């Protein structure tokens, strides 16, 4: 029930200040709650939305149109922030996006898993970049499109009416496994990623395709799922080393470096005893002297291209809803031993 100075039947337009007074919060808190941003206390937000509805609050369309003419705010939505697979992803994506937006736009970072469906405010964002890792993100992307907010989607291939920038992760992991097999490895341990992510499913398809194309049974290999973090690579490697593998294929570099720690602790060497292949080509030079053979997936470049196609629409009116594939390269360094080459015996 409403209390205070407000009475049903009042003909004066209800303002944000009126709602703030009734809710006992600041003007900015109400504004942010109505715009769907920045109010962490969900109970406070629910109370504000309830009061706005009961008081008959109607946004000032003239103010909205003025703001919408250009807000200069870009939303950068990750599938999740709280459970992000790697801090390197956040760093590289932000670096890529900021290199394109410069000081012209403010970039607001959010997690789709924290979004309340239906609350996206089209007056707040000029455009949105979605880094999608899960099929469940489609609900959010459909909301963006329904509210006519320009959008680009990066990281995974999606069927959506918007620009889509990604890489062929299955083919990339197939090439990585090809390289191990061509170097004579057969007893290979696999450290996969979070099974709930599309990237994990695609990379899994890749290495299994490679095994099958070489006439080998992919089900014969030991597989352990990690979560793309260093500690999970370390734990998975300790278990896989009991199978005495000649190589470990890891779904990202961070887990590969965790695996290397487990290998060293076991009294073994990379690549003399166990070869190691990663994925992503993160710059880990400040953390280790290991020069990892890995697949390059340049998240900074993916983010740059996603930002470019979005800004072309915002600044030039050019709509280009293609799917753009950027190349993955196998970066061959010195962590894979060629088992086909017999060591020369001293004469």
C-alpha cells in the first residue's frame, strides 16, 4: 500500500523524484533501477519497480528520445562474469573493444547470467556486444533484438540477425590433435573444459574427429574435464599421469601450465617425458619459461572485429549481418617431442 504524499487520482505526472521519496532512496538509485543498471540489491530494485507501477510512472519520452539520439554507451555482455573461464579472456576482450571505441564510447561490462529477463532498457545502450559461450544466451540476444538495440555477437557461431565474429574451434583442435598424432603420439591424455560451454563441445568434436580420421578410437583415450583454470589443469594432469601418457592435450593454455606443474612435480620433463599442447596462445611469458605449442585464438582481434562491425552500424549506418570467421593458427614451439625420430645412439 502506498503511503506519504502520493494519493491515487493525482493528475500531476509522477517523476523519478516522487518514486525516490516514496522508496526512501536516492534519485540516482531509482534512475538506475528503472534503467536496469547498477542496483545490486534486487529487493530494492523490485520495490522501486513496484512503486513505479502503482504510482503510474510513465517515462518522459522526449527525454528518452533526446538521450537515445546518442547515449555513447556500449554494453559488453559476457555469458558470465562471476564464473568466467579465465581472466585472460576478460583482459583481451576489453583491450580489443577499447582499442576500437576509444574515448568516444563508454563501455559497460555485464554478465548475462545476472540479467533479469525483460529489464533491458533500449534508451541506455547505443549498442551491445555479446561474448556468448552458451546456447542459453539466446534468450538475452532475442531480447536485445526485440528492443531494437544494435548488436554484434562474438566468440561462438549463432543463428541470429546480427553480425557474428568467431573462429572454427573444432577445426583448430582437430589440427592440434593431428600434430600430436603425426609426431607419433598415441597414448594421449585429454584435459577438456567446462562441458556446459559450446567451446568445450566444439573442441571435443575436433580432437575426436582427428582420431577417427587416423583410424583410431577416440574412446580409448583418458579424458578429464577441467574448468579452464590453472588449478583444474594441475589436478587433471595428476590423475592422467597415472595412465603414463606421452602427451597431454589441453583445452586452454592456463590448464596446460597447471598440467606442466604436475608433470614437473612427478619428476618428469616437458617434452622429453610428456609432450604438451594448449589452446588460445595467451602471453604467459611473465609466469613461466615454457614455450608452449598451442592453437592461437586471438580474442583481442575477435573483440576488435565485433566492435568494428557494431560501430560501422552506429556511426555510418552500415548493417552487415554476416558471420565472420577469423583464422586459428597452430603455433609450434618446443613442447612436443617427435616420437617418430629414433634417438641416435652413441657410436
